[in-house]
């Protein structure tokens, strides 16, 4: 490969370069919630339904504090600050 580059040729085959360009230009078909694991998605869905942390915990068989820990992780992953933003993201993703 270095011989090719030294001779002025491309080190990467044109087909691979085209594939990389095609992938980079394709719009992101996955929504922001795709970053979440299944448990986080379930909690997000329950938040979107208007449930409180205590009720979410009861529904999932986990403590209210554990729900808070999950929510903090979800907020970090999505770059948001509160459950209202989370609910809006969830509703928008369902509509899209």
C-alpha cells in the first residue's frame, strides 16, 4: 500500500471512498432515543405517559431512587435537562 501512495496512487479503493461519502450524506434515520438501552426506553415511555418516579419504579419493580439514577443517565445521553424535554423527545419520535 505504501508503494501505491509513493507512486501517487490512492491507498483506499474508490469504491470504499464512495461508500464512506454515501454513508456520511445519508440523513440519520434513527431518532435520539436510539442511544438508549431497552430499560431506559421503557422508563422514557412511562415518563411520556406522565407517570411519576414512584409509579415508574412500582411498574418496573425498582426503587424510586433507581428511577432517578436512570433518568440522570438518560438526560446525559440525550443532552437534555429534565423530564419535560424527555417527554417531548419521546412524543416527537413516536409521531415521526
